[in-house]
């Protein structure tokens, strides 16, 4: 049987949750280059519309922009369900990142991290994978982080939400593969995005990758899951942290990298 193309397997539309700039926009662009139409969702209307217009113009695909806040999952579900399009691929990129000592975090910041990083990817995976299972084809990509491989001081809540995405995607990868739905988690190291530049005041961490590299390596890995770790430095780092060192040692290493964040 001839190999299915990316568009045959995951089209005709992909939803990128958090697709207006940075890594999310790189995902949207990589998907459009593979011939799919897009739904991109984010809060800032101007950035969203500029990205939608640029991608539609450059790749000749339809790009639907939804201005919405992922903390309001009821509204997000309503807006997505009202679309009269078939979504064969979900890329969940958006994140809420409370940085700094847990003692200083507000309850609202912690709740936002859970809403954007845990509840919304879970609910959207459920919403969109159900028709994918019925059709016997589709894909789901969840974004995780090397920070989620162990406790990460000063990023403890964010790291824990990313661990949720890793474990969820690994389980669904095995469960949904026989139903024709490919699930993949991207366990990324540092990525040069506006969010990263804002958080990181000093030099970029070793192995920091451009957003386009992370998006391309991830999209190319879809169907070969459960996990993709973009970049050789990050692959080695992950191997050391998860296979060679004790939990105590890996948390200590994370503390050296994240301990100064405020
Ligand atoms: N950057 C890194 O170094 C790094 C490292 C490892 C893993 N990751 C993961 O990679 C993903 C992208 O990271 P990034 O932080 O660099 O972001 P990004 O992809 O550069 O941008 C985040 C996107 O999400 C949207 N967004 C954020 N909060 C939202 C909300 N409440 N509702 C709707 N849209 C929202 C943003 O648009 P609006 O602000 O307009 O809403 C934007 O489109 C995240 O899942 C992150 O955990 C990043």
C-alpha cells in the first residue's frame, strides 16, 4: 500500500492551540507547508491575525483565527465545536509559566498554569481525538519540557504540569495507535521564543534551538512516537538525567539552572 502523505493522514485542518507567535507559529507554518489548512488560537488578536494572514498568503491554505483564552475552556470548546471543519491534527503548544519561588507565587498564577497546561490540553485532546478515532486517522502533539523529567526548583508547578503532558501522551500513544491516531509528546530543552527570551536574562542555555528546528523535528517524528527530544545536546541531557543519575542528583542539577529564576 502506498505511504499516506502527512495531509492524507492528518488533514484537512490542524488546530494549533497557541499558534500566534514563537514555537506555536513555527508549528502552524510547518503544518501549512505540509498542505493542511489551519485553525490557530491565542489571546492577542493583532498577533493572531498577522500570523494567519502571513501563512495564508505564503502557503495558499485557509487559516481560521480564534481569539480566545485557554483558561476559559468552556468558551474555547464552544468556539471550536462551532467550526464547520474536520480537524485531523491537534498541536497543543500554549503554556502558562509561573517562574520563581513557590512561596511568592499567587494562587491565581498556579491555577492559570493548571488551566492552560493541564486542563485545556486534556479537554481538547478528548474533544478532538473522539472524531479522529471514529475516522480511524489523526494526530495529537502535546508540548512538554526537559523541566518535566524531575522536580525543577523555582519552576516546580510548571515542571509538574509538563510531566502530566508527557505521561498522558505516552499512555495515549499506546492506546490510540491501534485506532489510527498518532500521539506524540515533544520533550523540549530551551527554545528561542519570545517567552524564553523574556524569562532568561542571561546567555541562552547550551543546546538552545530555534523554534523552527523544534517544530520541524516534532512534525517529522509524528507517527514514530511516543516521545521526541529535539537536538543532540538535549537527547544526551535527558539520557543522563533519566537513566544515569539519581533523582536527587538530577534535581540538584536543575536547581543550578533554575535556582536563580525570579
Ligand atoms: N521556550 C522554551 O524554552 C521551552 C522549553 C521547553 C518547552 N517549551 C514548551 O513549548 C511550548 C511553547 O513555549 P513558549 O512559551 O516559548 O511559547 P510560544 O509558542 O512562543 O508562544 C505561546 C503561544 O501560546 C499562546 N498562549 C499563551 N497563553 C495562552 C492562553 N491563556 N490562551 C490562549 N493562548 C495562549 C500565545 O499567544 P497569546 O500570548 O497571544 O495568547 C502564543 O501564541 C510550551 O508548551 C512550553 O512549555 C518551551
